């Protein structure tokens, strides 16, 4: 099952850190732009986490998956 992230009081970074490994999450363009999501994922990857963001197969959003 793929969950969806929406805008709330938590930052996108906090939401991504709460993700379970190997559980994909869809982020709609209406909430966060793919460029912003990719920037946050890149920052987390530099901090020692492992995330993957892809728009492949997505019509209106970006899929993020925590690898470890």
C-alpha cells in the first residue's frame, strides 16, 4: 500500500524521517513540488540516510522510498 503525504504542521523532512523502510509514499504536486522534494531527499542522503525519489509512472506527484 502506498501512503500519501499532505501539508501539515510537520516539515517534509520530519515526515520523511518517520517513514518505514521500503514503504513508498506519494507526494502530490499540489502539496510539495518535485524539485523541493528532491532537494530534501538529497539533504537527507548527505546526512547518512538512504532515500530514493522518482517521478517514473507518476502523473501528478513524486514517489519517495526509504531504502534503509
